[in-house]
C-alpha cells in the first residue's frame, strides 16, 4: 500500500497554510480524541511530572520537542502532508499497550501506549515522509513516559558500594551493612532519594538529545550515552561519599544540608556543564542539520511502502486498533 505522493518544491521556508491547514486540524482533532480516550494515563503522567522531583525534568520535554520540530521547518515546507493508512497499525499497537497496561495495573505500559498512539496519529495523518523528517522529535517523545523506579534498588546498592570504597580510600573507617554505612560520625543510609535516579534519567535524556543533534557517527553517539550513564552513577557515588566525609568534621545534620545545597544546585550543574562541554568539543554538525532531508525521506518512505509484508500487517493491526478503540469506549 504505497503512500500518496508528497509534493516537493514549495518555495516557502515554512509549511504553507494551503496544504497543511486541513491535515493539522485533523491531527488536532485526532489528538484530542486520543487524549480523551487515554485521559487516565495522561493525568497520571502529568501528576508525576509536576509533583515528583524525579520526573520534574519531563516538563522540559514538550518544549524540546517543539524546538526540534521548529529546526525541521525548512524540510517540512518542501512536502505536503498525505495520509498514510499503515500508521493506524501504530495507533493500534499503542492502544493495545495502553489497554493491557490499564487492565493489568502496569502503569509504565499504559503510559507508553498512550504516547505511542499519538505518534501513530502523526504518521497516519501527516504521512510517512513527514514522519521520517520528524523521526527524532517523535522518538524523543518517549521521554514523556515516567520511568526509572525499577532501577532504584540497583542504583542504591551501587551508590553504597562507591561511597564505602571512597570512604575507606579517604582514611575514614566505615562498615557497610547493605544500604547502611556506619562511621565514627554516625550511621548513614542510601535512601531511595539518594539513589541518583533523578540525575541519571535527566542525563540520559540530555545525552540522547545531544547525541542525535550534534553527531553523525553512531559510535560517538554510543560513547556519549555510555559516558553520560557512567558519569551520572559515579557522580552520585562521589556525592554520597562527600556527605559522609564532611560529616566527620561538621556532624551528620550539617552535612545533610551541605549535600542538599551542593548536589542540588552546584554539583549537578557542574557535571552537566562538563558533559555538554566535552560533547560540544567533538560536535560534527549543527542541530538544524540533524535528520533526513525531504528527498531522503521520500526515497525511504517509498522503500518502506513497497515492502511485500506491509499490506497484510497493516490490515491486521488496523483491525486490532479499531477493536480496541471500540472495546475501550464500551468499558
């Protein structure tokens, strides 16, 4: 099922009102419908963004997506939106995930499904070539989903081990009992708030953004992501050790205040600046150049549309999409 042809050659630097107005209105209507259908998932996500510090950085994700889309405006202006019905399969997959997650109580699955359904709406209404031009902004929407709680126990253990090792190296006697660390200044515990998950998730989102917009090489992108994860975990261990070390001289109570101020405002900003500075030093392109051109997107879309398995897969998943939508509306 080949997509309808997308017209190239618009001279305007911005998507014109003529070919874009009606598809954008349809996309707005479809988005409202999907928001209403999956409203519980979006309310849960919004609550976490606004009220839980671990996910506060997600409030920056929508503006980042808007900025990334704005960077692609010149390539978008060269195409006219065209419906791509196989995109309904993506909506179907998203609604399936949302419904299964809602019924089973797996919030992560339900939230991811709600986001995927919106991504599918963009592909269906604006077309595959435009979806390919907006591939990274659409993929970056994954960071709208709150995740990370699952790795908190692992991060607590790693942080405790790093803190104990550095405490011994600095000449302070310490005895570890799981997450509890006994020192001459008192007992310390690596609580969930000290796991560094907030730092790690924010750094992964930032590193992903920089890796795509600044680098062409997948090797450099991978190096940046691995470095960001490693530095985040190590930095949190250093922060925990610093709290224990300072407590030997000023007491545990005052060291706790030091930890909050230094880690919350100074240390985190310093680590972010180092990562960004190193990445910028090796940047290979301007952010506006990141992504496929209109010609490349059309060629790739034609290749995908010509795949022999696409029609059968599209028919099956489209039927699933409608079945789940009807079922969700009825229950």
